């Protein structure tokens, strides 16, 4: 084919045929007879394919002449465009350009024209062009322009605005549109369509980038995703164009998109058919009619939207490139793509012939036989062959379109009101989720909610407290912001919805964290750390990179980490001991951060109780002792952790186990040593069983721990068993003594304290100081596997029950809630379908634990001291 460009045989015959077919071209050549020599030179030049902005720029300057004013420059550009389009049309008609080369040349000519007009307007106004960018959409964006296409464009501005910037940008845009579409007696450059900008004709002519970002996130529809697939920067500020390109990719190719997109596009096509394809237009319109160009474009774009996030290769602009990419990754079979390719090429060539006649925007086949025969001849076909080829292509396209766009009239499953204990409140909440004036601000969100409803009904049916869950869901959705995006995400990811419902079912406290920071849910669920257990060093490393005021930043970070730990818990990604270790590590890291931030590294902090054992639970205080002489520093650390700021607190500190239970928070090493050696009661020595250095001055902490180890061993050697047993009895009788023993799962008969006191007695008898209770239970197996099994099962049961109760408000909880209804809910959260099953298991554990504790006490009393 390249060899033929050297001479162009039969130029006169080809030109004559072209001018007979295209009156508008004949008229132009008659008005500019000098163009004939130019056209012959274009046809005979081997570099014809390389004509583009460089050559056009030279020609434009020649046509303008020296010192041309803005009006003359625009007229020269209009003349240049007409001449170049004449050349493109001739090479197309003569078969020297394929339809793909033709649409690319027409698109590049439009790009050049837009850039020149923007430049001319800026020079006339004596202003800079940026930050303003012109984006091409539609056929121009995909570089698939026709001879008489409108050009779909959009202006965007940067976000750094001065009081005068926006009016100036609007003026520039208005002048550009006027220059492109105005004729000034010479003829127009292009008809301009601005309706694809955010909010269409009612939106700002030059929206800022941030306005575009907000609009597409909250209100963008499927048809706008389709339009932006082809969006392309053509003129103005390239940096702004790049920013929009990033936004375009995120909006057009979301991670969560359901098959409902095919139904939406089918509905769009059905509306086109009903509103535009009236009378015989369905058969005559090669673009919008049955089996026409639009059905191929819709098919390609729907598959691009649906698969784009998973297959980046399909994120291309032109229809043909999209078809090739879809075949490459196997989304469309190669044979099907070849058939669509052939049909698309035939229909685009036909479209060009229709528009080439008078250069008007038409897609309608002529009615008369003579006119249709002329079209057929221009394509190198006899009239019968043309008609049969057209029918075959359109039939194939429409058949494939129907295969992918069968309208699924599946109604959403109603959420049964019988799920709820308070039906009237549930009805109001369900209506709130669907209320157009509050949560469903766009049809896109309404469609997504209809898709979501069946999954939501199923998830609510699995919830222990559907009323509370639905109430919390309404609150979360109202805080989320981009509601349509949230509904789409949850509709396409039922697992994410299920997890959200589980979270709302598990805790009002953690639900409120999400209300305050809705973005946390997506951040955490998509993070790899959800499947990992973090240590103190991990938390410290992450907190070292926090920005802003450290105390507030740490609180915000802690909220996110508490939520992550809860999700690991309810998803059963970690067992109870691992959850406790991770919670404890977070507390240790916050305490260490306080020491570092406040210059209190000369203080040493020793943990007691659950903190010392590495077994913190939801809502735990930090039982601590502070070793050092700087009381002001200790008070500062206390405030750092416990002061209530807008993001809450870090951890409450508890110093009641310090010597005498009162006085300064910080005491020097010698004061502790003297107290534990000479004045401490035995229960205080017993408490040291769980002592562990956790933060601050390591050297001082280790020295203090060595002292504790020595004193503990000395005092444990003569453990007063009767005194320990009496202390346990006193706690059983006095703490929450006004509450029925059945509800006191910590201090009551067969409660947590039975196990802890029993194991501590055993540790003291063995001279084994072990802060971690799970490790102590493992060591206890050597004494008697059966009793160890009873204690371990009982401890897991009661601690799990406690965790479920504590996580509701992230508060300490030592008794069961009141009433059978609450017990039934608690039992279901622990995996017992019936109230009777839970009560039976709970009572059995308490009975076994008390029997084991009594046996251990008897052993300890018989053992020689």
C-alpha cells in the first residue's frame, strides 16, 4: 500500500468520483481552486500519514500572515481545518486511508484546533492559560471523530483559586467555545457539546478539580463512568490533566461494581429506542438503531467498567482498542471480537459516507434506491451485496448485545419486619435507608440499595440484635458521605456487609468509632494487618510516624487499632490469648510513647494484674507502679494517657496497688524495697506474682524486678494458705454482694477468681512466679491433667463471656446483665442457640471450677510449708 503513495495513479478519476459523491467538498474546492494543486501534492506525498500538529502549525502561520490579529488567526484556522478535512475525506474515499486512520486524523485535527483556539484566546485576553485544562470526551476523547461530529469537551480548573481566578477561567472557557463554534463568515470549526461536565448544563462551566472529585464520588452515574472512559487531556495545564486522569481511572474502574451495570446500560438503550428511534429510524439509524454502532460501544464499555479494576489492560479509550484488549485477556472470545471488529469497521465506514455527502451530522440511511446505491458503490459493493452485508453485521451485533444485556427484572427481596423486636422503629429505619432526601441522593444509590437489600436482609437475620444493628447502620450511612459508593461497595461485596453487620452487632462503642471515622472500615478491611498480630515494637514504629500533636494523633491511631483488634476477634482471626496479648502490646506502646514524648525515660513502669500478665481485655485499666523520684513527670505521663481529648483517651491508669494505696504516684526504688520487705501484707505479695516491667527506664525496671523476685520467693516460701482462702471468701461475699451469685461470674462461686486464686496458690507452693496466666495453666498440667483441663476450659469460657460483655461499651464488666432476654442474647453471641443451652453450660462450668478450686485449697493446706 505504501508503494502506491509515490504516484497516486488515476488521481483525476478518483477526485472526480469523490467530488460527485460529496457536494460539500465540490463546493469547497470551487471556492478555493488553488487547493487542487495542494490536494494533488498531499495525495502524491509518501509522508501523508505523518501530517499532524507540526505541519499544521507551519501552515497556520503561513495562512495567518505576519502580525495577524486574533480574529484573523481564527479565520485562518477555520480555513486550515476545512482544507485538511477535504484532504482526509479524499484519501478516505479513495481507499488510501482506512477508517481507523481517518478517525485518528480527524481527531488530531480537532485537538490541534482546540489548542490553537485556547492559545489565541489567552493571547487576546493577555493571560496565562493555566491552571485550566480542556478535556475531550466522547468520540473525540477516544480519537474516533467523524466528519461532522460534535466535539464533547469539558473544562476544569485547579483548586488554588484567587478571588478573580474563577470569573477569568469562565471568560476563557466562554471565549474558547465561541471561537470553536462561531463561523465569522468563513465557517465554524466544530459544534461544541458541554453537557458531559458535572451536573450537565446546570453545573459550573469550569468546575474545580475538587468539585469534580466530590461530584463523581457522590453522584456519578453509570452513564458518566462510560463517558469518562474516553476522557482525554487535549489542551491547557498538563499537570491538571494528569490529576484528572488519576481521578478518571478511579471513577471509571471501581473495585466494586456489580453485574447490575449491564441492566443499567440495557435500560439506557431501551430509553434511546423509545425516545429517538421512532418510525423507521430503528432500521435506518446505523448508530443508534438495532445492531448499530452504539450497541458495539455499549458492549465494550460495559465490559471495561466491570473488568477494568481487575484487568488494567482494558482501561483504554477507543472502542477498537477495547475490543482487542477484551480478547487478549479472554473476556470476549477471539472469534466474537473479530466479528464485532468487522461490523464496527463496516458501520463506521458507512457512517463516514453518510456524513461526507454534505458534512452534516447524520446517521440515517437514505430511503431512495438511487441514494442507497450510491452509498453502496462508494463502499465498493453492489446494492444487493451492500444490503445483505449490512443486515448480516447488524444482526450479529444485536444478537451479541442481547446476550450481555438481558434485562433482569428481579425485584429486591423485602427485609422481613418480623426480624425486629420493635417493628415500628425498624420500619422507620428501613425507610431512612431509602429516603431520597437524606441517604439516596442519586438514582445510582437507589439502584445500589435495591441490589444490597437481599444481602442486608440475610445479614440482619443472622444478627443477635437486629434492631440495634439497623439503628447503627442508619447512623453509619448518614456519616459516610459518598453513600452511593458505600451501597455499591457493600452490594458487590456481601462479605464486607456481613462484617459490618457483625461489628454493629458486637459493640455500640466500636460502632461509634466508625461513626466518627467512617473511612476506618475500608482502611482496616483492606489492610494486610488484619491477618497479622502486632507487637509493642510494631505499634511504636507506626506511632513514630504520626503527624500533628502527639497526644491527639496517638488517640486517633489507638481508635483505629482497637477497631482492628475487634475485627480480628469477631472474625476469629486470633484466639482469646492472642487478642489479649495484642491489646496489651498496644497499651505498652502507648505508655512507652508517653515516656519518650515527655522526657520521662528515667521513670520505670511495672505492670500488675492483667496488664502484668499480658491479658488486657476490652475496657481494662492499666494497673501500674511507677519507680522513680520525679512526681511531676509521673503526673504528666498519667495525664498523657488518661486525659479526655476530642478523640477520647488512651488508657486509664490505676495506681491503687502502690504502697499504702495512696500518696505520690512515683516512689524511689528504696521505698518499694523497704515497703515490700517490712510492711506489705501478704495479698500485696500475692499481687506481685503478675508483676512485669513494661516501659521506661529498662535498667531500673530490671533491677526492680530482681528485687521483687527475691522478696516474692522469700515470702511465698511461708505462704499463709488460710489467709489467701479467707481473702477469696471475703471478695465472694462483699464485692457485688447485693447481686445474685448466679450473675457474679468473676467474684461469685465458680467464678474467675476461683481459678486465679487457685492457680496462684499453686504457683506460690511451687516457688514459680509466672505473670501470664495462660502460661501458668500450661505449667499446672504437670500437677494433674484433668484438673488443668477443667480450669482451662472454665477460664476460656468465662473470659470469652467477659470479652463479649466488655466489648459492647469497652468497659469493665464483672456481672451478667439482668434478665433472661439479655442472657439469651449473650448465649447466642457465644454460640448457644437457646437460653437453656447457655444456662446449662454456664452452670456446669461454675460447678466444675468451684470443685477444682476447693480441691486445690485442700492440697495447699495439706502441703508442708
